[in-house]
C-alpha cells in the first residue's frame, strides 16, 4: 500500500486524464481547415479527394458496425481531430 499514490495525487491524475481525454469543444475534424492556406485549385482538388476518401472510410466502418452489439467508433474520421488541441 505504501507504493500507491495518496488520494490527492490520484484525484489530480484522474482530473488531468479526464480533461485531456475528453473531446474538445473547439475540435476541427480531420480534413477541415480553419485558415484558408490552400487556395490553389490543385490543392483544393487534393483536399476534396481526401475528404471524399474519409467519407468512404466512415461509411465502410459504419456498414461493418451495423450488425455489431458493440459498434467500433474510435477511428471514425468524423471523430478524429485535424490536430491535437493540448
């Protein structure tokens, strides 16, 4: 028991884990950009193709999940952030 952290340290670690592990309210989905850095037509085509592929991946995952008792949602592209927000 002496090797376990005390209650206050445990609560601190749990609070940090909860705050960093929850979805952020200002999250930007993968493939979306707040700033308009990519304005050239060729870059826009690449972004559009990437977004289309993400949509197809999501549809594939959702189709596989249809018969599952516990669906797998962790790597749905709509749930992946474009960047880390820590």
